[in-house]
C-alpha cells in the first residue's frame, strides 16, 4: 500500500512535522499544553450543567464498576469524540494550510495529514491520562484495562486519519467542504450517545416500532461509527469490562474501511496537488 510506503520512507520528515505541530500549537502561550485540557473541561462543565441538572439525563451506573458520576461518564465518550473531530478538522486543512510548501518541493503529501493526526494523538494521550487519574480517584478499577484502551485509541486514530485523508482531498477541490463539515459535526455530535445514554434511543425505537421489515430506528442509529467507539471506550473506562464482540468488530471494520478508502483516494490525487492548489 502506497500510504504505508510513504510513511515508512519519510519517517524523519513525519517526526519533524509532528514536532512542529505540537510546538506551534501553543507557542508563546503562558500555560502551554495545559490549554489542551481547557476545551474538554469547559465542555464537560457546560454539558454536565445542561444534561445532568437541567434536562436530567440519568445513565445507568457503570457495570460492574458501580460508578455513578455523570461528568466522568460524559468524558469517557467526549474525549474520543473531540479527538476524532480534531484529527479530521486539522488533517482536512493541512494541505491547504501548507500550500506554499507543497508547491516548492515534492514529498509524500500524506505526511502533512498524518503528522496533524499524531499531534492530536499526543494531546489526547495527555487528556486520557488525566481521565484515568480521575477514574482511579473515584475508585474505578481501570488500570487493568489501560492496554486495551490504548489499542482502541490506535484503532480510532486509524479511522480518524482515514476520514481526514479523504476530506483533505475534497477540501483542495471544494473549499466549502470545511464549512460543510463543521455543520455536519454539529449534527453528528447529537446523533451520537455522548450527552445522553443509548437507552433513550432504544426507548424511542421501541415506541416507533419496525421501520422496514425487522429494521428498527435503533438498528439505523447504530450504523453511526462513533456510537460504537463511544460504547467501547465507556465499557473499558467507565464500566471496566470488555466491550461487546459485535462493537469491537464494527469499530475495526470502520477503521480498516476508512484508511483503505482514504489512502486510495489520496494516492490517486497527491501528485497533482501542487497544480490543484
């Protein structure tokens, strides 16, 4: 696969681009990397206020962990979602943002998208470490599940980079794409059980009944790849148990499908990017 060959053949460049992304993001700021925690903490406070105290969503306690803290339940899915949107948004804009560099010299263009994703992965790792510390303080037996959590972090990274590769090409030819994706993410967020439990969707699906044959609203809802990722991370971190086998299969299939499609589309267009930009 050309994408893998590009990554292997340009390892040093990829490392340097990733360092540039990490250092440049918070350059000349007083708090530096601590700003990476500000956005998820602010989101947690707002969503906890709205959905825990005003709308009063009540997810089930962690099974078997017994945790019953809405803010922690929320963060177990909100952090993966924020990582996904960050990788896609950053990767999608990486080609247009480096237009001058692309026009001056040839190098594997995919390194721009992947380095943006690796920089986001570095920040996400810090956020997840803080979440794990909070989970331990609240009595969750999360430490045995850290290796599996890291594995699924890589699976989500692959899925996110695949989507970013695809949309980065689209953004070169259609500059409206970044604005369209911003709207799409707003809709997608509320179509994913991040601030509400999936049992609410199941309840509505049962009330509506089958839509076509045996297909229900819940069946269609669960085709959302981020719903499966949210479930996997909540099972590991909040429930402290293995995710369901079908969810594991789904997230792996989504990741493989996204990286294959994104890599194929990117490979077909990357040599013509200088002219297209």
